[in-house]
C-alpha cells in the first residue's frame, strides 16, 4: 500500500487549502484514514479521521468547524478541506491508513499501519 499526499502550499491567514491523499496498491474495504500534522519541534498530532465504511468523521478540537475530512471510495482517496487557516496550522501534514477490521484508536498515530510522505502547509500572517 502506498499513500500519496499532495495539495500543500503557502496560503495567507484566513485562506483555504485542500489536501488529497490517494491510496494505491489495494482497495480498502474497512478501517480508517487519518490526517496528522507535525509542526517544527513538536510531536505529530491528530487532525481528523474518517471510516471507509459509513464515513464517520472525527476531528481534533483545534480544527473542528474549520476542517472537513471526506472520502471517495471509488477513487480510494481521502480529502482534507481546510478553511479559515491560521499560522498555528503551519505544519507538515501526513495521511495515514489503518486497514484492520477492529480497533478504534483513530486519534493515535500508533494505530495506523500505513503513512504517506507528508505535504507542507505554510500559513502566513
């Protein structure tokens, strides 16, 4: 399984970006897809997650109401729409996949067994 994340870039505060994460190598029939981010000098933190089946979503409090995660099962792709961006959102964003049938620690980076390469999002003030 390979995950490719893209869509990062430089944006002004208050602006929007959409990140895409395409999964290749297999079709997911269950499990979760997640987005994490890591700012310089900080730990990698959970941003959002979604289930492949049913599309249940989960968000970190810091992005709730501003970010939206969605998926396209036919394209094996997950999206992260980011609105009202602030400089505090500056980080490398990673997508991750968990393909197990059981488990619910969608907020933990240790839960996921596949990771993309990361895409840099820079928000200027």
